[in-house]
C-alpha cells in the first residue's frame, strides 16, 4: 500500500498495481490484505471494490479506493498502513459507456452518487472532463458519519443532498435529479449514470424509465470470485433469466434489469 487518509466518515487508501492495464470508470478490483490470514479455520474471501482514482506513473498505476469499515474484512483494509501488501485482481467487469453511446442526443452527463457509491463516479467525471463532455454531479449521503469523498470531484458542478440536512439539500439525491430532468428538452438530451445503495439505484432506474432517459447503473452484489464462476452476483434481467454482475456488469443499462433491489447488496 502506498498511502491512506480519511475523508468524512470514509477512508481512501492507495495501492500500486505494477503490472496491470489502465482501468475504465465503473470497473472493479478484488482486494485482500496479505496479513488478513485465517480466522477460526475459515479463509476470508477477497472483497470487490470500485476504484475512485487511477494515476499512471513510471512504476505502475496508483489506484485509490474509498471504503467504510463495516465488518472484519473492510475493517482490516481500513487499518492498512503504508508498506502493507495488498493482493488485487483486476480490472474486472464492464465499464461505463460514453454518453453519446448511451444516448446519441446527449448534451452532457448527470452523475448521481449515494454514500460510498460516489467512488466510481469520480473516475467517470475525470474521464468525461478529459473528453470535453459537460457533467453535473449530484451526491447524496445519509448523514455526516456516512459521507465523504466529495473532494474527489474537484469541481463547481457538484450539488449535495443529505437526509439529515448537514450538507446541501435536505432530502434525497433523487430529488435533485428530478429537478434536472424537468422538461422534455432536458430529458431528451440527458445521460444519467448512478452508483449507490439499491434503493437509490431503483429510484433512479424508475425515474429514468418514466421519463425515457438513458441511464447506466453501477451495481453491487456479493461476489466471491470476480470471474463468473460462483454465480453469487446474479441479478434478474427484464426479459427473464439472469446476468452475472462480475462479468456482464457491474455497470448495466437501466432497461436491462428487472430491479436494482438485489439481495445482499448495500452501502
């Protein structure tokens, strides 16, 4: 591990991938700490994380991950120190699509993040700015203790929402999205990208479907392998059957899936 720092109620730690390719926004890595070890004879599985920053240097790609310590696995990762070794596999999965691939009439992108789900949207925003595509970021948090990462966006086009009212609009981030999608013109030229808790993603999916707005969701589901072998991350498709988020996602089109309310997922 290269470095670590706190941001609000979350923690950012940076690791160096010395041999992997450059990742695309929305992809993920399977991570485990070398000193994680075994607890009571049961080996820990690696954890799937979207990355929040990626910087190519002479020695490899420095990858920044945003996390919250919510259990023994994330707790160990949150307490890593510079010099600790992290094993990672990736980049894995399907990245976000360019706005005009999502919607040929797209005049800009709207990024909707909730909680720890702001991480992959920070990467997407940097990619879109590099292409000259206008972006607006809407970030929502439950409360002050479950917030952070806003500095990763480093721009004026960020609006905040918080359920407890500690920052920005008092309420849900989807309230802000509804305002931006008002009017036929706004909906016709929008491309929406979202990552966050399942309830937020489902609200975004339904809102975009109702307004016929193209959207992509970066979803989360329990993963044991990252390669499609375990089927732990299967989610129902709109037309029947299932997709595996680790290989067919984690970024999915809103119209592809039956629901974003996937059992076992959450932030």
